[in-house]
C-alpha cells in the first residue's frame, strides 16, 4: 500500500513505501496492478469504467476486467454483442478506461482502440471457461437495453433460477463477445498530501514522461 511520505523532490523517480521507482519501473508497476485487477475479484481495478462514443455523445459503464496483458499492452472485457456498447464500438473504435483504487489513492486512465472478437478461437476458448451463472448474461431473449413493460431480468424462469444445463446454455455463445483494448496511452495519478504525482506513458510515440498533476 502506498504511504504519504518519502517524497524526494530532487530525484527523477517516485518513492512509494520506501521503494524508488524510475519512470520505466513505474510503468511496469501499473501493469502489475492491472494484472492483479484482472485476477483478483476484490481488487478495485477489477471493475473499471469504460467510455465509448455514441456519435458525439459519451457513454460510460462498469465492466469486469478479464485480462491484462503487459507485453501486448492489451486489456480485455466480455460483453453481449447485442449491447449498445458493442454497436458503439463497431462505429467508433476509440475507448477510454478508468481505474481507481481508494486504498492506494491511485488512478489509472487508459486510452485505446478496440478489436472486437466474436465467433472466433479467442471467444470460444473464453466461452468454454464461462460459468453457468455468468452465461446467463448472454441468455436474455430480448437484446440488452430493450425496454420492458415490467421490471425483469429478461431471462426465462429456469435460466433465472440456474435450472439449465451447460448444453442448454450453449445458445448464449452466439451473443458472446470479447472487447480487446489496445492501449495507446496510460496515465498514472497518485494522490498524496505531500504533493500528488502524475506520469504519462505514450505507447504510440514510445515516450514516458512525468506530468504536473
Ligand atoms: C460491477 C459491474 C460489472 C459489470 N460488468 C460488465 C461486463 O463485464 N460486461 C458488460 O457488458 N456489462 C457489464 N456490466 C453492466 C454494464 O455496466 C452496463 O450496464 C450494461 O452492459 C449495458 O451497457 P451498454 O448499454 O452501454 O451496452 C457490469 C455492471 C456492473 C455494475
């Protein structure tokens, strides 16, 4: 956990819990935190907010971070291919993801372009690993975001009660999509009473720089 001390204004590095990070080391640490976010369901980084563009309107929503791949600079989440966000990303491949950990007071802001995966090897592999309970998300008869005259999950009684077999859930595979974010830039902000710290990692121009918070 980060502590609010150990700040040396003269060094070209940031010291967190008595450990000094060069800007390159800090970049690696950001990805360690993102990988942890994908693996650990209790991590605050497990559920980022992602923003897309619907023509000129911004839309945001929470998603579950499923994968963080430091070498490829990729993040992934799962979604229904009938959803609004999927359509928005088909029209405009720009995306932004926002992470905040209140315990460390670290915000990570990601900008990227997406690749949409459906009906391919990646999706079928992930679908095989998707639990019955999670498969329910892809089993609504009407598309997500359809309006309804009653408050409902949109699932049949059996599906809602998880009274269905793995074989019966296979129909959901046709709606299962993976959004891969190719991270173009990552911005780290650490809130600290003794002075905030901020860094910008630009993967397009391969430049890492400190910023004024
Ligand atoms: C904690 C949490 C996790 C969520 N995870 C996902 C997710 O991984 N994928 C997804 O499509 N929707 C997820 N949702 C639902 C979305 O936030 C959103 O309400 C829904 O997908 C409709 O978004 P859209 O209309 O922009 O497509 C999650 C919601 C919450 C509260």
